[in-house]
């Protein structure tokens, strides 16, 4: 144990529910190991601007149940430039920072890797609702977002069924169909459209019409934001084709990123946060802590940042099989 060890901590990219319990876990695990935490405001922007604030155990009280991130987050395009990375390293050195913990999604993990390649000791934590990070079964925030989607789709089904309509419901996820496929399974959607499987408007219209012929009283179609067909264009096309149902569109949007983290996300945040501190104090660097099976493992960032996770074929098949 090193009494003087100073850990920088930042949250970056899109916020995800569970970042706050993760911050709490890092600060308290550090304290147990006599290390100090310097919170970095606004993600990598704060590293460039030198916005560091000491975080003590009392500073992270009462945040466990709160969505968002008390450290705040930004999408920093400046940090992609070597010039700004150098400024960030200079600021970290001037504060006597011995290591950095970065919590975020794929872009943030690339930023963490870039710093590690320049000699900064960095451990990363996957936190993004998209679940597109390689090397972890689940990222922090996915489970909460999934539950938010489920609650919304259940409500939309009530009105869809009452009016005999088809609802196109758009989920987030960038280029990954994980949230949409899972929503398809847990909400019993008639159809799921995801980036991993290209479809045409015509194919969707035929499938919806077929569902109408088979006697479906309404239809729920989950459209991932990165799908090959655009939600509003698809709605217009379905109405124009007369597929049996009239259509309505709901874009769930950023509501998926907010809210109190679920028990699963709080637990994951606690486990990954503690492991990240332990890894840094054990002189690990350029790694991500990830959930593999039931265990938390260290995965090289070089591997994480060169691969990306897509929706699993097994789940895609399940969603399809159950939509009879
Ligand atoms: O990565 C999380 C995410 O919510 C994606 O699902 C979405 O494409 C993107 O962020 C939206 O980003 P912003 O909040 O910057 O509009």
C-alpha cells in the first residue's frame, strides 16, 4: 500500500446509469488502500483543462441511487489530437497523479489506450448503455437502460393493442443491436430491426402484412437506431403500403440513459470499480476490467479497442423464434 498514490478518475462519453455507484466504489476502495482520488470534471476535457478536485469518502455519499455522473461527462473531439493528449499528461504530472481510471464506452476506452501508450498508468471500466464493448458480458448501465425500454414498450403495447396499431419503437445502441434484440425478447416484439441484419422497407412491409394476416391484433416493431431502415421513413412506407395496421412511431431517445441504476448495475459498478483500483495499485496498466462469466477479469485495451461487440446470433434467433 502506498500512502501517496494518487488516482485520477473520470467518466467520459455518453453517461450511463451506474457511473455514480462506480465513482463511489473507486473512491471508497482507494480509501481502504490509503490512496487518494482526484475527480476529473467533464471527462477528457477536464484532463486537458486541468480540472481536478479531490474526492473523499464523504463526497460520494448519497450518490449510489442517482443516474448520470457527478463528475459530468463530455464527448471530447480535442482529445483525439496528440497535442491535447500531451497537455493532459502534463496536467496529470503537475498534480502528481500516479494512475488514471477511465469509465466510459468505446471512444473513451480508445482515449484511455492512447494515454497508456504514452506511459500513463491507466485502467478502464466499461460504462455505456450500448453493450458494444468487447471483453465484458455487460457494461455498466445496460441493465438499467434495458429495464427503461421494457417499461416503455409494455406501456406502448397497451395503447397499440387498444387501437389495433403497429408501433415502431426506436431504441439507442449506435451500431450495435443488443438493446433492440433484448427488447424484442423481453417485450415480445413482432419484429426487431438491427444494424447487424440488413433489411429493406419492402421486406418489413411484407412481414408486417403477414403478421396481420396471421391474426395478430397489433404489432410491436423494435428498430435499433443504427438499423438499415430509418424509423420515420419506414412508418410512412408502411402506411403507404396498407399493411393492415396503421402505424405510430415512438423514439425512446435519451430517456434510455437516465434513471436510478438497477441492482444489477449497482453491483457491477461496485465490482468493476473495486477491481480497477486494485489493478492500478498492483501496477497493472493499459487494461480494462470486464465481466467474463461470473468473474471480473483484466483484458488488454489493445484487444478491447480493436474489436467490437455485436448482438449475439443466439439472441437474434430467439427474438425471431418467439415472434410467431
Ligand atoms: O453511446 C451511448 C449513446 O446513447 C448511443 O446509444 C447513442 O447513439 C449516442 O450515445 C447518443 O449520443 P449523444 O448523447 O451525444 O447524442
